[in-house]
C-alpha cells in the first residue's frame, strides 16, 4: 500500500506542477493564486501547500522543472547533431533559443524567476542545467580553459537576452530567424578556429 500512496502523491505533485506551469505562462507570478492552481490540478489548496509549502515554493519548483526541460532539449538536439563538438555547440545553442522561447518559458524563466526566487537561486538553477551544458560544449569545442567561464557567461547572457527580445516582438517568427542568424555569428566568434 505505501507504494500506491507514494505513486499517488507523486502524481498529485506532478499534476499541481503542470497546472502551475500553464498558469504561470498565461498570467505570470503576480497573478498566480494557490486556489487557481488547486482548481486547475483538481486538488485541494491543502495538497498544494503539502507538496510545495507556499506560492514561492511552487514557483521555485516550476522554475527548476522548466530549467531542466530546456536543458534536456539542448542535450537531445546536440546529441542528434553527431560527434563534432563545434556542430553540437551550434545546434545546442539554437535548441536553447527555441526551447526557452516556446510556450512562454521566457516569461517564467527570464522575467519572473530572477525577481521571484532571486538572482542567486535563479543562477544556481541555470548553472545546474543549460549553463553546465554550454560550458561543457564550449570546452569540448576547443575554447581555451582560461576563457571558458567568461565565454559561457557572455554567450549565455546573449542568448537569454535574445529570448527576451524575441518574446517582445510582434512578429516572433521573423525575430527568431534574425536571432538565429546573429547567434551563428556569435558562435563563430567564440570558436577558437574558423568554422568549417
């Protein structure tokens, strides 16, 4: 019986998290209420509090889950690109830009998260996910060890800002295309030797 209870509890926590992801994408943190999340998940307020403690705990869990989703998209795309580290870097960076700008993730991860959970928590989540993948990819692509951290910080910052810019544009498809073209230029600039 405890296994069924643990499985049911895990399912309830997941249902709550998924409902919060959707509601945050639609309205943002300022408009999020525990009651609304509970109704959307088909659970009681008490269940939300039991699993996540409070609104901040729920948001922190959502941000962590979305960061992990973006990182999985990046890794999957990079691995599908083949064995060349430069191509994996390039494809992974483009996958990041697409993932973070889909389903209003930019709003949750790049607008709400730094102010709601604080820069240190946001940066720690980012460092465990996409930033860790970017740092590894840059290192494997031959960026000198003494420049890897600075290159990671600057390229990551450029991609995050591009994601925000895309999300603010009236023609997001055109903005995304332009952002991808510029991203290729940035990647070319950080590679230790000319692209092939």
